[in-house]
């Protein structure tokens, strides 16, 4: 359903929109793929570089820490392997306190002072013994106190212990007794692990003892879901240094590169869009121009000039439509001429039904008899009838001057006035400069006949008025027939040009059709009417044709 909807929306787009959308999609896919690939490549490159730097730092830190521990181990060996120093803890003084004092003063104290002097990070050196030395010095304590320390594990030999933020180096002394004596060197915690506190904020470092668990932990907050762990065991103690590397830094660096890449992508898309818009506009401009001209043809404007000098498919299509339009115009002209010929033939057949020679002779004889009998009214009627038919027949010509058309309608109105006992008045408003203009023949009589027959029905004789006007508006010639009769509703007035009228067959619709055939669809009759206010029928013809 979604695919069908997208397809329908795409089909409804304008051709330029389809070109823009398709080209943008084609350009967008490789650009997005390139941007995504660059992000992942930069991310992995950042991670690789970060791991290499961390590994190098880990090796360096482990070496420094190994060196410090080895140095303290050598100090322990320096003290323990000193014969005079070890002999002090092996002698049996048997309450000879003076001799014990001399040994401590001359052997132990100078050696301890020398050791502290060699390394200022040594906070204190304490001895835990079970022999005669107890109570002589403050740094010589009973072995029982050592066993009470929370960090003491009871193991023999040399031990490195980190507890509660303090570092202890526990060294067993040479002894002949069952209970061993111990020397404990307290080392400054921060000095031992000083190099670990200067690492990057994206690296968390910890030291793990093989049997005692964590020894040191930097406790940096980080997301452990995206981390890399590097390990390095120390040679001189059972410790392992662990680096936990957060990927956040590499991600942020890659994201920075991606933002720059994204900006370049957006700039590329903007430039691509502008170029595509220019090319598509240039490509579709001729199609839009051709469509506009075809729309005009669809609106019955067949005089549109369509031509293209291009030799591509659009140019060939344009010229093909132009040729087709030319053939259509030719066919329309032929049909139009055939229709005119048909109308002329019908009109000529109508006129030919009257024998002019016989009609004129008869009317002339009737006029002579009326004059002989001094019947002036009959003579006037016969003269008007003769004039009407003479102007109507017009010697078989289809075009007359406005003057002759007015003579014809005046003769017809005279006859109607006689037949209706002067039941209406006729007035003329004619521009004298237009009397010489040629128009098609016999176009006023059906309209005047319709006005007298239907417009003046059921009206008082003294109120009837018929006004015939001839005037010019711009390049149009107007002939107007107005009556102040009963009028008609607008819908009936609109149907007047759709129905045949007049007993002779040359009704109002016939006049309208003849004008459109001769002069074009923009000319013809217009009817304006209001009930009880009258009707105006206006004939519009081209001026000067």
C-alpha cells in the first residue's frame, strides 16, 4: 500500500519535479554512503591510534612501576643481606641491654637512616620481632601486633601489600627462631603510583594482584559497554596493570570529522541541487512551452505558431505537432468553406423560390391599378412591399452595405406598421459614417420580426417603441434592435439562440450561425432581456471587413 501511494505521488509530480527528485536520490545515495564510510573509517582509525598510544603508555607505566618496585626490593635485600644488621636480630643478649643499645645505635639506626636518605618516599621502617629487642626502639614492635594488622596475610617471604591507601613492603628477616621476624617498609602511596594519575581522562587504570584482588583503581566514570581492556603484568611483583580505554573519545573525534564531512555533504547536495535545477529547468522549459501552446490549441486557438529548431526528440515532437495542427487547420478551413457554401446554397434556394420577374411585374400592375383607382393606401403598401423584396433579393448577392440593409428593414417596418395600424413607433439611431460598410445580407429582419411578434404581445399600442441603432465600438461594428416589450427571463433569452425562429426558416439562430460562419466564433448575436422592461438584441460584426 505504501509503495503504491509513493508511486502514485511520484506519477502526479510535474516532469521537472520528477527530474529533480530522481537526480537528488541518485546523488544522495553515494554521498550518504561516502559520509557513513568516512565516519566508520575515521572512528576505527581513531580507535587504532588511541589503542596504540594507550599500549605505548601502558608499557612505559609498567616499566616505571617495575623499576620502582625493583628498587625497593633491592633496598630490602641490601638490609637483609647485611651481616651486621641481620646479626642484631639473631643475637641472644641475655639482658645485656648496653650491648643491645650499642648494636642498635651503631648498626641498625645508621643503616635505616641511610636507607631513608636513599629514598625520601619511604615513610617509615618498622620491625616486628619476638626476641630481646622489644621495647628498645619505637619502631621495634611485638610480632603479635603484626598479626593483628588487617592487611597481614600470614604468608612467608617478601610481600607487597596495598591497604586503605597505604603501601607496605613486608620482608621476612633471617632468624633461627621458630617465629620469624619481619621488617615492614611503608612507602608513600602517591609517589609509587604517581605516573598512573597523569593519564588521559579517557583511560581508566587499575592494578590487580594475583591473589589479593585490586591494588589500585583510578575509578574514572565511563560506559563499560564500549571499552577496550589492555593488560601488562609486572616482572618484579605479582601485579598486572590494566588499561580500560573508553571509545567515547574516538567516537567524539570521529563525530567531529563526520560533522565536517556532513557539512561538505550538505554543501555538495546544495551545489548538486542547483546544478540539477538549472539543467532540469533548461530541459523542461521547452516541454512546458510546448504544453502551454497545446493548452491554447485545446482552448480552440488554432492560430498558435509551434516551431522548434532543435533536432532532438522534443524538437521532433514539437514540429510533428505543428504539422498536425496545420493539417487540422486545413481540414477546418475546408469544412468551414463547405458549411458556408451549404448555407449560401440554402439561402440562394430560398431566394430562388421567388420569381423576381413575375413578382416585380405583379407588384407594378397592382400599384398601377391602385393609382388608377386613386387608392393611395394600397399604392403605398405595394410600393413598400416591392422595395422590401427588391432589397431582400439584392440581385442574388450575399453582401450589402449598411445603408441597403437599413432600407430593407425600413420597408419591412413600414409594412408592419400598416398591418398593425400604426400600433408601435420605430426610431433609428445610425452613425452616418457607417452606412458604407459592407455586411452580410438579411440579418436585421428576423430580429425585428421577433421583436414585433413576441416583444409587443399584450401591450398597449401607445407604449410600443422599436429602436434600431448602428454604431462602432473599437474594431467592432454594432447593429442593435431594442424593444420596450414584455421581455423574457434570462434562461429563455439564453435558449433563443439555440432554437430556430421565424416562419421562413431564417430565424434568429440562423442569423447567429451565418455570422459565426462568415466572421468567426467571436462574432454573432447577444441577447439582453428583463421581464416587463424589454429586450435588446445586438449584432457584433468586424469593422472594415
